[in-house]
C-alpha cells in the first residue's frame, strides 16, 4: 500500500470513529463515473462508500480553508498544547 493510500485509509478509520452519526437522508447521486471511482477506492482502502465520501469532502474543505485542518496522531488524538 502506498503512502497516499495509507493516509487515506487512516483518515477513513478516523472519520468513521469521529462521525458515528447516521443521517436518514438518501445517498447523493454523483454520476456513474464518479460512483465507480469512489466505490473502487473505498474497496481498495477497506472503507465504505460513505466513509470515503466523508474523507474526500473533508480533505477538500480543509485544503480550501473552509474547515480547520485536524492534525491527529496515530492514536486519534489532536496534537498541540493543552
């Protein structure tokens, strides 16, 4: 597994741990090509489609400064001073 895949997999696990919230809304339709890509990557990394979408959206929001970047260590704890 490459470095990117390992980071995304770790983020999937962290996102799943942090976001145990279930929304009763229907899944968004993204188009066949995007659905296939998301499902393929999610399967490769061992996460669900929903977890993969959360990671993708969070990454985009962080990279575009809409969300603060969460710097989590391997134990899932935020870094920084208390």
